[in-house]
C-alpha cells in the first residue's frame, strides 16, 4: 500500500509539473500581466480527492519548486542555441 501511495504521488507530481510548464508557454488571455488559468491546480484537486489534504499540501509545495528548476534549466539550454 505504501508503494502505491508513493507511486501515485510521483505520477501526480509529474503531471502537475508538465501542466505547469505547458501553461507557462500559453499567452495570457485574462488581460492581467502574469494572470494564468491555473491548469496545474487540477492535479491538486485530484490529489485532495484521491489521497488527502496533507498530500495535496506537499504537492503544492513541491510542484512550483521543481517546475521552476526545470523551467530555468530549459531556458538556459535554449539560450545556448
């Protein structure tokens, strides 16, 4: 059971990071600078539904940290081209 929870956490975190990186490439439609739709928050709602609020809180902390690290590395590698 513990392995299943760890795997589910990892899958939800990976999907959240991919959605957040995808959303960063979309233009802002709201008219507010920096305003986004929040597509990656769907994963947080799924985590609350499938696991617990504690797991969703951990996901809410890890997702922006890891996606910002990946986004910086992606930006730096594109600048080298």
